[in-house]
C-alpha cells in the first residue's frame, strides 16, 4: 500500500509540475526582424509602406510564377496583398503605417 501511495504522489507531483511549466509557455509567438540600410529614411519608408513597391525587392514578389493581387483602402491602412506560392495562399496586410514604422501581418491561408 505504501508503494502505491508513493507512486500516486509522484504522479500527482509530476502532473502539477508539468501544468505549472505549461503555463509559462507563450500561446502566441511573434517574430520580428530588422535590417540596417544606408539610405534616406523618407525614401525607404515610402518604398516599404507601399505594398506595390515590394515587387522591387521582396523575393516572394519577384517570382514571376506567383500571381499578385493588391487591394488598397482609402486611408492606406489595411492594404492587402495576396499571392500563391508552392500551392499555398498567402496574405499580407498593412496594420500600421506611421513614420518611421510600418507593421505588416503575413498569414498563410
């Protein structure tokens, strides 16, 4: 009986420990990257903030086999670019555009 009781307490302890550790793991992962470019900041901002200009430098948009669709809004926020690459559909949305920051959300559909 003592052996069963000890195994039970070890099992309960491990369960509680695993539960507590799992609460520390984030439910959402955000990836951010930055690159230093030696150029005029206003020119660089205009190049990055306009999705139609991305075909000049972004590898996914340079590909001739991918079909690009752009949807612009009146306030220039929520501009959307959609494309298909390797059988998967992707969507990129401009969520914030305030000099010198441009936030973009990319999702695979």
